[in-house]
C-alpha cells in the first residue's frame, strides 16, 4: 500500500493571531511551502521597520518562500508585485491555502489556485461580525459568546461557506487581549483538524452562511477611544474591555488624557444625582465616575501619559482625583 503524499500548505497571515495558526500547522508536521504576509511596517517610538509576527516565525523555522506583496491583484495599484507573487504561488501549486488575518483581498485567481481552495480562520461565529475587528466588536456589543469559524473562502467579505464553528463564552472580565489568545489557540487546533481531514481524503462539509444575523466588525479607530460618560456604565465597561490592549479607552481630566484599562459597572451611583463625568470616589478599590442613567463606572487600572499601567491605588498616589473632580463629557467645555 502506497503512502499518501503529505498535504502541501501555503499560509497567508500577518499578526499574532495568524502566527498561532502557523505554529500549530508547522508543529503538526504539514509542509508549509509558501508564506504570505504584509510588508514590514514602521512601529515603536523609533518608527523602525518591523517584521510581522508571521514573518518572524517563518524566518525562525526556515519556512518559505516568504512573499510580502502589497497587493495580489494583477490589475491593481502594484501590478508587478502582485503578478510576481501570484506566479510564484502558481509554480508552487499548494494543495491548500490557510488564511488568518492576512489583510489583503484574495482575487479569484488566487482563491482558485490550491486544489482544496483557501480556508479562512475567522474569529467570530459567522455570519455575526464579518470584517476586520470581530473580537473587539463582540466584547463592545456585550455579546455572551464568540468563537472560531473555519470558512471556505470566496470573493466576498467573510461570506464563504462554513466548514466548522466552535463557540467560546465571553466572561465578564475578558478583554480583547485575553479573548484573542483563547481564540488564536482554538483556531490553530481547528485548522489542524481540518487539514488532517483533507490529508485523509475526507472532504470538509460546507454549510452556506445564513442570511439572517449578518453584522460587520469595522476596523477599530483611535478616535473611538474616548469614553462618552453620558452613556450607561455597562456599555462603557464593555468598551474598556474591548479596547484593551488597543487603542485603550480614555477619559480626560483638564488637559490630561487618562487611559482606562480595567473597569466595572456599578448599578447605582448614589442616592443623590450627579452629572455624568463627576468623580464620586477615588481609593484603592478604584475611581468611581458618575455615568448616564444614574449608573457609575469603577475604573480599577489606569495610565497617565508617559506612565505605566497601574492599579488605582498606585495611580492615585501620583495623580489624585478627589470626589467632585470633573471628567470631560460631550457638549461641555474642556
């Protein structure tokens, strides 16, 4: 009996979420015959060019060839780069391509290259939260659960048929950072299971996404960081968790912009009404700020400009916020 040929995998991804999947595929013994990732970007205080986490792992493990085109569209803005990358992929002729948070659109020419097509690891329970920031938006919206969907890619934005889905509860203390790590590990396990199934000549069952329940997870913008303290505290606590570690939710006291990294909603601020944005208490337990609807937000970890993230007790030693301090709210002067 002849032994089946190993499944040859091309991989496309960029951030840590994608690196976790690539690590799992490599650890499972699948030959990674090509790696695509975004071009190096300036980052850090010195704004020096930095390789993506996927590129770093590919270099460490000697995976390749490593392709970093700015586009994969032959008739787009970078036709020479795109053509060279697509031609290289065609010459390699991978059996399957795995895509995880790559950041470039795959044209039909690329989607059709692998024998088993392109499989995407998406960090939501599709069709909810298609798009760029599914983990952030699920927490921000107060969803009770999220998960991983493996999808057979098509030319739409996360519209392909679902191959498998696995749910993960969103805990009251989960942030985008903690949930990201959980989902990244799950995505790695699920894609390895799918590749093993393909390697055993067992087809993956595909289920079209339902038309009902579609939502879009827009990319997170830095200008979303300020907390609107006229909103209920429960919504603001979700925003704090969703924007941890990026971009960090903020409040402003005078000219000082303070980042809020951990916060809990309190059902009732006090028996007496206080305008939203008023500091009600500030001690080792946290900074309590009046919010909309008579609620209050207890901020337990804060950071001032140029400083470190600190528990409330340490933060207040360097920047006291006595009761009555006013934080800026929309429609009021700074």
